């Protein structure tokens, strides 16, 4: 299996189509056009087996507010998926481990939101966010009120010492987190 790192601006149309097919297979109907858009604008790690893409993870820059501190640019991880035919064989771990190297060279902190894979990320060094989360919208800052799957990777723990403070993202089309 090959692990490839590529910036979004160099992902060609054929690869974009292959990635959308991978996400649809891995996530099913939960995966929207907005989710696909969110995956671009940063760096991708692709796992390829015989030319076929079997794994993906990307990280994009996002502005995030932690407590009362000035807003910070962090890496935001999106569209992590392993082809269902290849799950449970270490593809996800290898893909994320490589992405985390890219994160470490770019940002002091990374965040992601997951519904079902908390344990997968905890094995890779991620921590569960324990505080409340908010979204900054045109109408003001609104509580999310639902969030249980927000996780953080602290490359430099001194940047975000308190995981129980409030965290705020900018609104965007589709899921804010
Ligand atoms: C989550 C996902 C990416 C994992 O990929 P994978 O290639 O099957 O994972 P790996 O085989 O590398 O597993 C690495 C470790 O994580 C564990 N793990 C895998 N999926 C897990 C899950 N959903 N919850 C908890 N642990 C999980 C594995 O048991 C393994 O543990 P081990 O090292 O102790 O053996 C894959 O199941 C997937 O694509 N799911 C559907 C899409 C999805 O939910 N993506 C994440 C959304 S944020």
C-alpha cells in the first residue's frame, strides 16, 4: 500500500471523483456535498492499493476560539474514511498517522468531529473535548447544544491547556463542526 500526501490544489478531477465514491461507500447517506466541500482547502493523505484509493484523511485550516483567548488557526480534520472492504487492516491508522505528521508541521493544535469513531482517534493520541461548543454565525454566537464527538490533538499542549473551556468555530454551509 502506498501513502501519498497531496495539497488540495493538486487533487485532479479523477481523484476527486474516486474520493467521493470512497466517502459514499464508507459513510453511506450520512455524507453530503457540504461534507465533500469541507474536505478541500488543505492537505490530503491518500492510501492507495494497486492504484485504487482505499483510505483518505485531510486537514484544512480553520479559525477557532478557545475560551477568552484570541482566535487561533488550527488544523481541522475532515472526511476520514477507509474503504469498507479494507477496514480493520490498519489503513485508517496509517493514513491518520501520516496526516498527523503534516498537522505537526503546520498547526499547534488540530480538531475534528466524529460520531462513531472516538476510540479510533483516542488510540492515535486525540483527546475528547470536555467543554461546551459554539458557532459564530451572522446572528451572533450560538450554542451547539449537541456536541459529544469533538476531539483535539494537542501538538503543543500549552496552546490549549484547558479542555473544559468553551470552543467556538465560524459557521459554514452544512455541519458547522
Ligand atoms: C473509522 C475508520 C476510518 C477506521 O478505519 P480502519 O482502517 O478500519 O481502522 P484501522 O484498521 O486502522 O484501526 C486502527 C485501530 O482503531 C480501532 N478502530 C477502528 N475503527 C474504530 C471505531 N469506529 N471505534 C473505535 N475503534 C476503532 C481498530 O480496532 C484498531 O485498533 P487496534 O490498533 O487496537 O487494533 C473506518 O471504520 C471508516 O471509514 N468508517 C466509516 C467512516 C467514519 O466513520 N469515519 C470517521 C468519521 S470522523
